[in-house]
């Protein structure tokens, strides 16, 4: 049975402490980030969001609200509504791209960034336009041939080949989670927040002043190169390469990924406590 969907962004809350916003990737949801989220609840109050068109977050009545910057603005409003400003933000893939957008458009809402397999966008306008057409074609293919065929093709992509190490039971669970999404919602997400619709933030990286952790799997050569390029532009960043992992290190090597992020947050907490002693507070 499909989950009941809300017109508002659905949020799962857990844990205590400073606020942390947790954002999933395309075809995922709050549930797919739950294993990582649980590891973070000892030190943070985790707000894990179903992004528009995913999980229990339905399609906005206005299709324009599927836009990339509109989604970023909706996340900022969510943080305001819950009095979670500023928040540490952890995002995977599409969620990482949105997290970066939040830091660019609403810097006062972000205390730190942890970006897993994320990108600052496509800088070349011609390439970005081609990606938009590709995203639109994917959306049409999804609606024409159905969710099951789309999910199976998506999971068979070379980008996710390393997830075979998860084993058949975990892969079956991952497939079931993806299949719980609404086809119209996923198509809207592709058309609104796909890489081709994201503004290029490469020229904005120098203005992202919050501490930023870039997490990539050691087998994800494409996003390792992207992370190195991003780190060169970010004023306060570090890269962590997770062993025995591809594009989804938080799934393929949860322990190492959680340890890296928890270590990053611990360093931030030390710095904040020192700053509090000098009369500055978060």
C-alpha cells in the first residue's frame, strides 16, 4: 500500500541536541537515511525530510514548486517553522546539491555542511542544457513504462554497481523503498531538481563560509574528482574518502561514514564551545 502523502514536507524527528537537517538522494526518502540518522541522534536532533515527490511528501499543487531553488526555499521555511536555525545539514547526492543551495541562498540557516557524493552543479551551459533534456527524457520514460522498470534500470546504473556488496536482502529492501514512491512525484523531481535544473554554484563556493565536509566513496572516481574541485573553492573544507564504498558510502560502509561525520561534528562542537567561552554563541 502506498504511503499517505502530505502537501507539506514530511519530516521524521529523532534525537536531542542542536538541529541537524538530513536530506536523501533521488528515489530515496527519510527512511533510506534512517541508518545514518540513528547514528547521529546521540549528538543532534535529526530532522530527516522526504523531499518533494518522495516518500510521504506529495506533489505540490503548483508544479513550479518542484523547482530547485523553490525546494531550497521550502527547506529554509521548514527550518524557520521548527526554530532550527542555524542547522548542521547533511545531504546525499541530490540532497547534497540542495544542501549546498541552502548554504548559498540562505547562509544564515546553515551552521555546517556534510555533503555525501554531491556536486556544485554543471558549470558548462551547453552541458547543463543537455542534462535538462536527459532528465526530461527520463521523466517521460518513467511515466510511459512504469515505476518498476524505471527503478530496476536506475539500480542497474554503473554509478550504483558497488552496492552489490550490500547483499540480496539489503538490495531488495532498497528496491522496495524506491518502489514506494509515486511515479508522478519522481518525474516531477527529475524535471524540477535534476542536475540540469540546478544552478551552477561553482562560482559561489568562495562565499560558503561554513565548515564543510565532503564525503566520497573510494570507488566513486567521478565524485572524488568533483569533491577535490569543490574543496579547492570552499574556504573551510575537508575531504574524507570512505573505503570499500561507491556512490552511497552511507549505505555501503555505514560505520566508517558515520564515524567521519560524527568526528566532524565533534570538532565543530569543540570550536563552538571555545567560541562560547569568548562570548559568541551559535
